[in-house]
C-alpha cells in the first residue's frame, strides 16, 4: 500500500500482539498498514473530524480490515478502551500532543507504550512526557518530504536525561546513524544563523548557543572518523 516513509516507520515500531489507539488517525492508513504487516494486532482509529473519518472508513473497507479496526469520533484519550497498550500520536505539534496526554492522566496510567512523531519542539515533547512517568526506550529518525522526523517510543519508567539529550534524543545520540548526523548538521546551520544574527547585548544567549554548536561539532566530527 502507498503510505509515507514516516508512517511506515511508525507502523514498523508497533509490536505484534498489540492493541493500539491511534489518536488523530486521519485516513487510517497507518492502522491499515499495521494490521496488514503485524501479527495479532487490533486498533482503534480515532479522529475528531468527520471528513477524514469518512475516507478512513472507505480505506478500511477497501483493505477488508473492518474486523480489526474500530473507527471512533472522539477526542484524545477519550477513545481509550480497556486493553489498549500502545498509543500512537503522529502529525501533531508537541504542545498539542502533551495537552492530549495531560488531559486524561487516569487513562494514561493504563498505557504502557507511546509511539510519538511530532512536527516540532522535541525538547518540550521529551521533557514533558518523561515528567508524566515515562522513559525513552527507542528512537528512530526519518527524512521524509524534506523534513526530519524523530519518532520516539516512550515506555513506563524513570530515567534522568541531560537537557542536550532531551533536545536531540538520548537513543539517537547513542546510535549516531547517518540520517541523525545529517539532522545534527542541519541543526548546527540553524543555530549558527541565529548566533550570527544576534547583537552584542545577547552575549549570554550567544555563549549558550556557542556551547551547543561546539557539542554538535564534536559529535559530527567524531562520526566522520
């Protein structure tokens, strides 16, 4: 089936024998892909918009997976049902994702695993979710349609992380694969542009930026040897 690289990678991170809740499922392509490619997976595909749900229903019928995917029009974790062990949130901003999770902490307590692909502000995302009682168990980075997408798996637990690793990803920093190094180079250029645009009165901000740029440089240079 024809789905984006990012959705395919998210789907591949779902374990066999899972019961997933896909919040903001859009056209349910991710859920269909998971059902077709994994063993013994059930899914709840939820969205708050009528239009996407209508197309999702057509897609589910087209691929004949009606018995495995339940479509619901509900907001956030309100779509949770007993037995759901994995929640997927993709294609939303970090603030929206964190709001959804914080809005129903009782239901969140019952979830073992979160698979999250945000569009922005990864420090905010990681920092807030670990404060909700999760640790980062795996991370993958995808370059899709000219954008880098870190995809993060959170599981119940506690771990301490530095600010730098919360921004760039503790698991990604340990794997250091080629796409991730390209992502660091991309971020380094962004930081350099900010650094060069700041006037003298921002000297503290410039020191902070310079420190971060040096750290990125170190990782990038090491990966080349």
